[in-house]
């Protein structure tokens, strides 16, 4: 991985190796952090890098911080500026995965809700063809955390211990990814991505009250299914055995983008190959995120300011 030159801390560009928080901070002692993972897509014809749905990510961060009772004086607008300044400061002119994290720092105890430091970083991640992204998944024996105890709606680093249990078990058993069921035994999501299955031509996904993170990518794909293909995505409970009966299945998320799942518990999904719906949806999505398709300009924030699609909010 090529390192960025700078990481942003509260808007200040700090050399990569000097971006630190203390080992006794609540962020480390209690996992007191809430974060976002975003993507930025390069369009060579436009000479522009577009951050995908930055506002929606920042609003989700704000909601997560509210639920966890963090205190800060800074605003969504400021966070957006800090993220964009960090990318410009590093002059990233290629596809990137971005992280934006609110860490509770200082030396507080379990009840600490401030001070909060906001850290923005980027990692260059070149585009990968869909064929290279296909994964084999295992239904985890570890169940998904629940809104009554550890809300999956909040994107806190602490939640990812649940994801790690399933993922590491899957890796130990020879799979690439884990799929989690809720406490009630319905399909929830992957450790770092939501799930959409296609059964008898109907794209179907668990509801936002079904033990999932309210994914920005999931919402975008639901919208593109409708606008590009005239298909309504059904949001409902999904049984485990429907994963085996599905024609197509894929993970979706900022990091996973569209990641085809070609088998579950060693049973092939459909033909065991990447399906036609997954392929056309990915193409439609990629065209939009890169601005090759100029619909949804409000989803793309140009980093360097050259394009006409600049958002004003
Ligand atoms: N679920 C989980 C548990 C995740 O970590 C992510 C990644 N943020 C997602 C779903 C997908 O969310 P998004 O599309 O907003 O990245």
C-alpha cells in the first residue's frame, strides 16, 4: 500500500507517521470511536476525482456520534472541508478509499464523551474488475449484534469485533467472507457490507431494522435499480435457506462496492458464476460514481473543482 503523505487531524495536515492518539485514550481503552469509510473515483476525461455521497456519510457519522453522546463543536460542513483538504493536500488523483473517524481522545474513563478528534485519511485503491472480486461466503455461527445491545446502525469501531469473529472463523474454515444472521435467525449482512439477493428476478434485501448498518451504497443501488432498470427492490426478512435458493447474491458497501457472492456454505449461488443482474447493476453504478453517467450529480463532490457537477450544499 502506497502511503499518503498526510493525515488530517481536526483539519491540520500531519505527516503520516506523526498522526497519533494516546494509548490510554477512551478511543483505545473502550473502542470509543465512530467512523465512515468512503470512496473517491477518478474520471480521467474530466481530470476530476469525485467523492461519493459525502454528505450522507457525514450525516450518518453525526447520528452515530449523537447516539453515542459524543460532544463536539464542529459541524458536518467543517468535516467535509477537512476531508477534501486532506485529499487535495495529498494530491490524490486516482481512485481512493477514504476514512473519516471521530476518536474520543484525552485520558477520560468510560463516561468520556470529549474531546473528540476528527481524523481523515486516504488510501489509493485502483479499480478492480468485478470478476476479480467474487467471493465464497460462510454463514457465521456468530450472530449479528442487536439494536438492543450494540446497535449495528452506529458505525463504531467497537462493533467490528463482532465482524472479526465471523470473518476470522470464515477465513480459518477456507472461505473469504462471513454472512451474519440476526438473533432471530434471519439474514442480516456481512461484516463490512450489506447484502442484496436476486430470486426469480426480484432483488431483495433485509430491512434497515434487520440488524444492518444503514448503508449508503445499499440505498444508492435501490435507487439505481428503480431508475435504470425499473425494478423495485423488496426490503424484507430473508431466511438463511433463501441464500441457497437465490439466483444471484452480492455484498454492497463503500469498501466492497458490488462484490459478487458465488457460493454460500459451499453451495453455488445460481450457476456459481457472476449473474447478469449483478453485472449490469455494477456497470450502472460505476458509470454514476465516476460521472460517466451524469445522472445524480448530487452524489458526486468534485475534489479539485473542475467539473460542472459541483454540489453547493
Ligand atoms: N454494513 C457494515 C457492517 C459496514 O461496515 C458497511 C461499510 N460501511 C456497510 C454495511 C456498507 O455501508 P456503506 O454502503 O455506507 O459503506
